[in-house]
C-alpha cells in the first residue's frame, strides 16, 4: 500500500476515497479518528488515503484531474414545460 493523499480532515479523505471508488480503485483511509484525540494541538497530516501499489499512478492522476477541474459557481434551471427542467 502507498499513501497517495494527505487529507485536511476526515470529510476530505472520504471525498477522495469516494472519487477513487467511482473509478473502481479500492482506497483506504488511515488516521480518520486521530483528529479527535489531538484536542487543540495542531493536527496536520494525520488523515491519509492509500491504495495498493499497482493503482498508485492512476489514482494520483484521478486526484490531480479532480483538483484541476473548474468550479461551477451557480447552476440555472430552465423550465421546458410539462414539469420538465434542464440545468445549464
């Protein structure tokens, strides 16, 4: 196993794990519950996401693509009639 991502927190780690699992790459979170034990101490690099070694390159590429994707600020809904809506 190889660590491919240092998460800011548990939510961040679970988002990355879910992203990888959508691409059929099994991911594992380590240190998810250590943040609670740190109290007021700085809790940096406690939560990580790992994959098996053979998926390292593919997983890193998926994460890089996700990080570089544009952020859509707002979605507008246009009614088409008959109760149908389309998002643009």
